[in-house]
C-alpha cells in the first residue's frame, strides 16, 4: 500500500528505496511491489535500472504473473526498448488486454504505427478484446500513417 501511495503521489525514488529496503531486509516482494517498482522506475528512464528490476523479477519467479508482465512491457516500452517490450509480451503465459495495450502504447510512442496496427490484428488472433484504450491507440496510428 505504501509503495502505491508513493508512486501515485510522485515519490518514485522513495517507492524504489522502500522496495529496495524491503528486498535487502528479507521481506519477500510480491506482484504488487514489483508492479509499483516498475511504475516508479519508468520515471527515471534508466535502462540499466530497468534491467535490474527485470532480472530481479525473473529470479524471484514472478515473471509468469500477467500483472508483473504488463508492468515490465510498459517499462520496456517507456524506456524506448520496443523490441524488448514485444519480447516480454510474448513471454507472458496468459495475456490480457492490459498487457496488449501496454505494448500497443509502446509502438505508438516509438512511432512504429504500422507495427502497432499489425499488432492489433494479432490481438484478434490471440482472442484479446479491444477496449476504449485500444480503439484510441488505433485511431492515433491510422491518423499518423495517412500523414
């Protein structure tokens, strides 16, 4: 709960310090703490730090969580590592619309609009539903492809 409050209120460094303190002192990190740490680390745009979080997630066995996976897809996308984000998406065993939208947003941020539209087609093949976020991202991609 405290990690989430730190993130929501713009105290990303404090969230990461608290997460690190917990880990260093033997408090097991769970899905919630990994998600908050991923969100907090996005604000620093530090590729090495993002890689450390990803590595810790792998070592702790939480990589199969769709929530942690979605957070890592988002983290890689926001660090402009769209290929890593796509790879992370593929590694998530049970995908949902949230993790798909994280990748779709990453394609948009990386100005890879055509790839984003192709990914929307892939979502149908994966039986993933489109929501209002998906539709919004598709419309932005279509507008920039036409330009």
